[in-house]
C-alpha cells in the first residue's frame, strides 16, 4: 500500500449550482457522456470525475452536481466548501431561477469568503429562445455587476457545454498557479483588499 | 391459554395480538381477568406438583434410610440408589427454577398488558400505534444493545434515539481509491457512529458525526469505482464503498432521513389529519361545483313539468358516481357506467327525462376527465424496464381503446416506449452489454404489444411504423456515435453490422421490414469507414520491407501451426512447404494471404447489403493490386523467378479462393475480382485452360 498520494493529473473541483430543473444534471451528463437526458429526476448530490485534456495538459475534473430544490438549502454550505469553481446555472425560460442565482452567489461568497472565486453565470436552455423569459441584457448586466463571465448554453444541442466547463477549469487553474506563486505579501494584499471592500459595504 | 405452553412464547407478541383482537377497554379488562385466573390456577398447580414431588422425595428418603438400616451391608444397592437421589435432587432444583421463571413471565406479562391497556384505553387505533411503537422500541433497544456490546471504546448515551440503519462499508483512499479499512456504521437519528472492523471481527469505535453536519454525495463516476458515496464530514471528505448498489442507495436514503429527521417528525404530525389523497378529493368537488350549479338551475326550470320525470335514480347520480369511481381508480366500472348512460339516453324518450341534457353534458365531462386520467396514467407508466412499462400500460390502454380513444392512446404509449427503449440502451451501453439485440428485442416487443392492442386501427398501425422508423434512426445514430467511430477496424465493423442485420431481418416475421431503411441510415458511415480502412491497409502494404527470400518458420511446430491456420481460412499451402521449416514463398506473401482471406470474410459479411458492394470490391481489388505490384528494389539481388512465383501464386491460388469465399459468404459475385483475375492471368502469359477449370464454377 502506498501511503503517499499519487502525483496524478491536477484535479479541478467544479460545483453545479442553481434552482431545481434548470438543467444542471443535463449539462453535466452532456459533458460527461455526450448525451442529453430527457427524463427529469431531481438530483440529491451526485459526483462525477473525468480525465480531460485542458490546453494540451491532462487534468481531472470533478463535478459535483447538487440539488436545486429549496429543501436542501441548509446543507449546501457543506458541499460548497469543497468547490474550487462554480457554474451557477439558471434557465432562460424561467425568471424565478434567474432571480435565485443572486441567492446562490451570496451563499457561495459567504462560504468561500472570496470575491474572486472562479465563477460562471450560465443561462441554460438557449435552444428554447422562443420561450425566453429572461432578456439577454439583464443576464449580461448581472454578470457585469458580479464581474463574472456570462455564457448561454443548451444541454440539448450541446451548445457551449464544453466551453463552460473548460473556461471554468482554466480560471481554476490560473487561480491555483497564482496562489502558489503568491508571496505572503501578496496574500496580505488580497486580505486588505477584501477588508476594504467590507468596510465599503 | 394454550399459547403459554408454547416453547417459543413471546410476551411482546402475545400482548400485541391481544390488543389487536380486543375491541374496546372492557374486552381487554375481561381478558386480563382471564389471564389472572389462569395465573392463579397455574401457580396452584405448580405448588401442588411441587408438594407432591417433595412428599415423594421425603418418602423415598425414608425408604432409603430404612433400607440402609436393613441392608446395611449391601453396598451395591446403596450405590444404585445414589444416582436416583441425585436425579431427584436435580429435578427438585429444576422445578423450583421453573417455578420462579414462570412467575417472572407472568409478572412481566401482566405489567406489559397493564401498560398497553392504559394506552389502549378506548381506541383500537391507539393500540395499534402502540404496537408499532413497540416494534420500533424493540429495534432501537436491540441496536443500542448491539452498539454497547460490540463496539469497543464507545460510551456515548444512546437512550431515546431512533435507530435507522447499520452495515459494513469499506473506506477508500481519497486519492487513489484503494481500500484503507473496513468500517461499520450505526446510524441513529442524531448520530452516526463509525467503527473500525478489526481482524477478529470486533468493532472499535473510531468517531461519531452529527448527521445534520455531514453532506452525502452519490459518486456516480469515479474511475470505475463502484457503489461509492462521499461523505463530507467536519473533519474532511471521506469515500466509503458499499458492496452492493442497493446497499449504497439505502445508505444515501437513510442518511438523508437522519438529516431531515426533526423536520420529518414535525411535518408528519402536521400532515397527519390530511391523508395524501385529499388533494385529489379537493379537486373533484371544486370542479364539480359548476355543473352542480347548472343542475340547481335546471330543476327549477323543469319544476313545473316534474310530474312526468321518469329519470331513474342511477341516471341522475351517474355523474357523481363516475367521479367516485374515477377517484377510486375503478376505471373499468366507470367506463361501463358511461356506456350504460349513453345507451340509455339514446334509446329513452327525451321528453320524459327533463334533465337528460344536463346529465348528458355532465357525463360527457366525466368521460373527458376519465380519458385524461387514463392518458395521464398511461404516460406515467414509463419505466426503465420496458416489460414493466408495457404491462403497466395494458389496463389504461384497453379501456381507452374501448372508449374509442385509440389514437391518443397509441401516441402516448409510443412516447412511453421511446423513453424506456432509450434508457435501456443507454444503460446497456454503459455496462458494455449488447445493444443491438436489446434494441431489436424491445422493438419487437413493442410492436407485438401494440399490434395486439390496436390491430383494428389502421391509423394506429401506421403510427407504429412511423415510430419504428424514428427509433431506428435514433438507434442508428447511437450506433454510429459509439460503435462505428472513426478508426474502427473492419473486423469490428463487420461484426457490428452483422449483429444489427440479423435481428433486423427477423423483424419481417412480424411484418415489419426495416432492413432497407437501416442499411440506408448506416450506409454513408460504413462507406467512409471502408474507405478509411482501405487507405490504412494500402499504406501498410506500401510499407512492407521484403527480402524476397523463402520464409523460414524456424521450427516444425511453427510451420504446422501456420499451415493449419491458413487451412481454416480456406487455403491449403502444404504444397509450398519445403524441408522441415520452410515455405517456398516470401514472408510478406504469406502474411498477405492470411490478411486478405480474413478481409474477404469481413467484406463478404458487409456485402450482404447490396449498397456497400462497390466500395468493398474496390477495397479488395486495390489491396490485391498493391500487393501484386510489389517489386524488389533495384539494388537488391534476387532471383526473378522467385519474385514471379510469388505473383503467380497470388493470382492463381489466392485470388480464386478469395472470389469463391466472397461469394459463399455474401451470396453475391465479386465481379471486380473476377475481372482482375482474368486480366492478371492473361498478363502472366498463356493461361492454361486446365488451370481455369479449377475455379470457374460459374456459368457465364
């Protein structure tokens, strides 16, 4: 038995968040297995792992697909703690799910205590553009306010599915290299920054 | 009262049964009296038996002492009496022991009865709840005792906790997923006890967690690690593996139950007065309010004429009755009632039925509702297992057909089947199972069930055909995506296609001919795969390095093996063997012979479908030509006769066999190879008619 952890490919931990039924699992399964699952079955908390090639380097992605349903809200903190990056998903056909992203964002920031945690705002179901309830401008505005990227996806047509996962992994990777390079001074800097923001608030 | 004598008599069980049987407190009181009487009677009998035994004992003792006096010297007699004495003594001891035990049992029984009686005051329900609570209590105390007895080093208090689950799991390393240790979980409503399983199977307490502070993740995909869950605890994330998939899902469920335990209890209490069926019932009256109002109006209009009202009672209540029947899910009865009402209204004299119109419209509404419910039922019957789905669909289907809603029903049924079919395929694919067979079996099954349900409806049958084509399209796309990917070897392609074609042709037996459509769907992909294989094979031929020397197999057995292998492929090369280990051809010729015959087999398989014929023939021809055109480099000194010999062998021996083989497998003539043969044979100089007769079996 080897006691040392094997120095395998880098592992990036991604968490899918968002209201129930917006397509978190569909996006995950499309990314994992290239297929669109139509039958809806609420998720509790499922995890997946896959080896992928990110810009020529082999890495592992760990996807935690969480429950969107309200009744799991209390336990979310526990899941969020382990995440290194978040895909915050809503459905462009459901305004409520868009409003809920605000709450998810706040909870993540509270748990991770980090304003610049890798984070993507994802508007799913863009194949149903004719049933759109959330105007594109509003989505972009919110992303701008949070200073995060906004991407529209379709788990059904696979549009932008790889993009959101890979973009997020890139952000996570660059955050990790930045962190490992960071001197103690820089780390302090960031602390200061954060404190400044807090006082502003 | 006989139960008391039963060896397996259990106080708890008896009490439970008693409370279930008795109606009301007075009955229980009566039983109590009876038991008490029995108690007294038993103890009296016991006392008597005891006294009798004791008396006997004394008498025997007296006799013995007397005997000792008289037969003072008879030692042997004394010795034989001694065991009797000991026996008697032990019997006495046992008796008193039994007596004590009996008394205890009776005491606990009366106690237990008293307590349950207190609770079971006047309602039977309360008694039953009590019984359920009792089993729960038993389970709890059982688990609590197990934890106390078996787990070393645990001294927490488990009083008043509800036991939820226990079981063995394997803890895995978070990095490389190797097993670290065997663990055993005890889950109570507010504590999860984790123990280590030691080598002597004993349990050692490791740690405990509050189920409300841990998060459970179902690991769906982790480098082939099966049945694993991830538990995020305050001291880090841990991976546990269950032996079975069922065990894993049970743990996920139970841990969630523990997580929600307090909420659940509250909500249970809150919901208790509202049975789950209530929502439905609520809907029914609210819907029926409008028609009822209508009804209220119409009688007032019809009042003056009410003298002639001959509406039978069952008819006027039909609508309400239908509501009840639908709510109770007696769909057949509901349908029969609708039919009866309609028949009656059609035949009856409308003038004598002032409410006829109102009733008719109401019944119509109910019919619509019944249809909706049945369609709903039908669309809910989808299941991962097609058989189950079809079986579940049968009942609503039958009624819907009788109601004349075949079209709606067939569309819904096919939708349900689509889901089952695709889910099954996906699962089979993930488990590396055979998907072609599965698909066609499922298709057949759907078709058979469908035809037997809708045989009389031509419109529905054409819906089935359309559906089959759609499913076929999906299946073909999956096949192309997952099994006929770029770079698949011809062998795998041939096997895959063969597996699809066989069952497809079988479907014609039930009147479904989908082969042609299927060939069409796969054609482009197969053609490009053949083209790709051709390029690859040609490249390989071009790269061969040849010394143009006879092939030395080094050992006799090697030679024998090769000859045997070629023999099974259909070519006899024994004539070419010279010496013990030599073959009088080059190595590359032999390799090519083997490869070409194998390819002919695969191509023959694929060529069963006419569409691919041309590209397959081209592949074989081009490959053969490439090999045939191989020339020794100019700087290499070789025997030109030997080079020629190889070429002649290819044309005269290999080619006819390949042509024949192709025809045998595919049932088609490979014209291109035949032309090639004629051409090459002519090039080689005067072909002898005798040679031709070897292979020309066909009449031109």
